[in-house]
């Protein structure tokens, strides 16, 4: 259970293709592919966060 003082959860929507790629990388223990996907997802989360900040400035 989360307390109110904790940071809000962040949701990263995945396409079915991205989920399949992620699942494949995990099952195949393909570290290079897993890292590539992780970098892609982190970049998307940062972009999502920045869009949220911009909407509060206007």
C-alpha cells in the first residue's frame, strides 16, 4: 500500500510489438536488446515528463 507522501506512479504505455520485443529479449537473455529497449523506454518517459511540465507553464 502506498502512502500519500510517495511520488505518483508513472505509466509507460507499450504497443503489443514493444511488449513482444521485451518478452523476447528476456526469454532469450539478450542483454544488448534488453538494454536498447530500456533506453528507448527511459527516453519516452523523459519526453512524457517534459510534456507534462510544459503544459503547466502555459
